[in-house]
C-alpha cells in the first residue's frame, strides 16, 4: 500500500502542488463538521451525476439536521444564497490565501447572518434571495460556528456539501487538504467494463456494437475472462466506484490511468473543475448507455466536443487502433485520493471479423428495422428472399444506393451505412420496405434552422457537441389523443439549448393555460413552458425527447399543516411557481421546502404581530391561482 501511495503522489505532483503547500502551511484548513473526530462521506469530488460532476465532498451528519458547521479557515462571508433548489441555503467564505469555501444545504446560518438575511428578505419581499455582504461584515475565525447543517435545496438527505474553490472559482478536491477526519484504506471497485467501436470499419467479436467484457475478480485485482478479439479504432469504457471506511456509499473514481504494452496511453485526474464546463460530463460518460440503463461509465478516451481539461493522452485521444494479429496488453489502474489502487488487466487481439456469426439480436425484429448510432445507420433484416438477393436498397431522394450485408447474426443480415454519404428516406430489402423517420444533419458551430410540417427547430452555434443526425416525428396517440412531437435520437446529448416552435392542432388549446411538457416512458410529464403566438407555441430545451401540449386549469392545493403557522401546498401538473402571504395586509415571509410540499411563516422578530387575517396566495406555472384565508 505504501508503494501505491508513492505512485499516487508522483501522479498528482504536477496537478496538486498548491494543495500540498496549503495543507502544510501554518494556517491549515480544518474540517467543517465535528473537527478532530472521525467523519464519513456520502459523496466525493468528481462523481458522475446526471448533468454535472459532483463538486467538493458531502459530509454525513448522522441522518439528522442541526449539526454545527465550522469555518474551515479564518475569513469572511462574501455571498449568501437561499434557493428552493440547488445548494439551498448556502454560505461562501473568502480566505486570506484567495480561496473560497462553500457550505451548502444549511438549515440555518449563524444568528447574526440569519438576522441580516431575514431583514433583507422582508425588505425585498422574497424568500429566495442572493446577498453580497460588505468585506468583513461577517468575519469568522477558523472553527467558529457559521451555521447548522440541513437538507435544503436539491439535497436528498441531511448532510453538509463542502467545497474549496481557488481564486478563479474552480473547484478543488478538499481531500487533498490533509483532513485526518476521513479514513480510507479501501481501493476502488470495478463494476463493469465495455469496449466500443469508434467507426464503421471497427469490429468487436465480429460486430459493430458496444460490447461488455466479462471480468474475474481476485481481491482488488480484476482480469478479463477471455482474450478480446477486435479490429480497428476502439474506445475503452469503465464503470466503478470507490468506498471509504465505515460507509456503504458508492463514491466516484477520479483518477484512472491506462497502460498499453507498458506505456501510458491515457490518464484522467478529476481534481480541478471549472463550472463553465460542467455540462461536458455528457460527453465524458457514454450518454447513450446512461439513457438506456442508467449506468454512468467513464469513457477512457476524449470524445468529440469534450473540452474538459483533466485528461492526458500522448496520442489519439485515448483511442486504440487495433491492427491484425497484434496483441495489446492493457492495464487500467484506478486510484482514490488516499493512494489505494485497484487494477484491471486484459489482452486484446487484433483480429479481422468473420462474416457469419453464431449470435442473435437482443430485440424482437419485425422483418426489418434500424437504429442510428451517431453517424452510422444500422439496418437489421431477416434474410428470407426467394431470389436470394442480399442487397439492401436505400432511397437517398432521387438516387438508389444498393449495399450488401456487412455481417450476419444467424438468419439476420446486418447492413451498415455512413450517414455522411447521404440520408435515406426509405429502405427496401426483398419485398420488405420501411420508411425512416425524417433525418436532418446538423453540424456543431453553425446556426441551423429545420422546418417540418409540425415543428420549426433552431440550433445555435453552441447547441451541439458533435454532428447530430436529428430524427423528427409527429403522431397523435390513439388512447388519449395526445399530440406527440418527437425529437431524437434520445441517446444524443445537447451542449446548450435549442429553440422549438410547435404547431399544435388549431383551436384545441387555451393559450393561457396550455404549455409544453416533456413526456417520458412511464407516462409522467414535466413542465417546459412556452409562449404562444398565432396558434403556435415556442419553447427552449436542452434535451432530445418527446414533447406534448397539455392544459392545466386546476389551481394548486393549500391545506393547513398540524404544525402551527405551517401549510401544505401542492400542484398536480405544472408545479408551484410562486407564493405570497400577508397578515393584516402586510407582507409575511414564508419559508418553502418543495421536497415536503411544506411552507411556513418566518416572523421578522418576536415583536411582530401574530394575529389577524392571514391570506396565502399560491400560483402554478399555468397561471392558476389559489387563495387561502384564515384567522391567526
């Protein structure tokens, strides 16, 4: 284990020298929860979340709210934010070394801060607020209590979210600051491994398909069960987690190194993060896999459009170019911040594929079907032609292109077509035909407008990571007559938003109460919004999905809670947008916790009158309003 720690130090030296210097100086950082006592984490730096890398660390508070939160270092509060989402109640503290520490999901602030914030909330008549106090207005020494831990904002359970940011507001890994409160001698754990073909001529075990690798485990050493047969350009993908002593949580792996034939081929060290590039996580992990089964692998290569800066690859962005008959000895090392290391080994043999494969497709085929995987159209067709013709005819709009099968999966012929060479409108094989959904080619870095009968779609130069082969469709569902406007493939991520104008059935919707909603496979709908003009509705989104228009004419629900001065507020469809309360005509601050659908009065001070006519008004995103009047 000692040698692993030495290796890790050498690996990190060039990246984390500032951490080491600051951790060793005369004004060290101290742990913000129960200093000098053993603590446990539920989240670490660099974990793969749905739309971002986890910043900083999540410190457990024993499942309870109200644990004292200590200043990690002397400094003063520069920013205070209260939000119903994200970081919830958060404090930002500037330190003499130029770094900023962040404390999020707090239940309360220190009394002097709490009083200041409440006064500003009453002054501005708002619950959600962002404040920037004067320098040294709220100054604290190291280990002084600045607040109490909580579960506010986007938190899913009581804990403290803690960050250290450099003067450029980049997030640094707090575990490099010498906190002895965290114990870890458990190496990272491998959960899965896959190999992906990266162009139309690549094959893995004969197929152009992403392939899971079977793994044997001995302790924390892993080995592929078989020699992998592949050819062409491929990418490696790893799924795993790290554990810390005394905790069952699955934390992230931030340090991964790939060796090919004993030479460093690729390295990632997620120890410094820029918020401006957070959305690039969608091209760091395989988005198609995440959207299909929820797994978040690390791509051990730098994909197109990925501008993240924590990779090192001497050549080819981490991709492998496998040549016939050559052997590739692969070693993948996974480190945690405490020097614990686990390793995966495998042999890949460069091997040209067979044309006839004794394999079956993993879905039900209705004679002929297709998928689009980035720029590759993959067509599956049952081979049962009487004239034994193998050709697939692609209608490219006035031109017919005929191609032969690239390989066979038992009695199913598989045809591959590069959409860069043309976009088919329909397919014909033997007597089997199939019309494709409308496909449009969109390039990153350009403004592009696409118009169909029911949709007008505008991409900006910043919308895409990579070239997109957009599929559009429109249908009316037979069971409930919902209009469905489809934008696909759902497995392709967007870098930033696109603007979409929908043309729903005329005179069907009340524009004041009808908006765009995203529809998922489970029958749930999420509010997207939109503005009506001349019978059409325009909205912006960062996701390829199914969208529909729904009418919400039902006002929110308000009912009294058993706790004094507290109420339950709910809305069935569009969701709560705003609320306002008055007592005897005077504005009253209401705290709101969406996770519990709970809202309650926060009095300005003890002298404030607490009797009289109380009016609570709640409005949803569709403009429906509910008023609740009672006597206090």
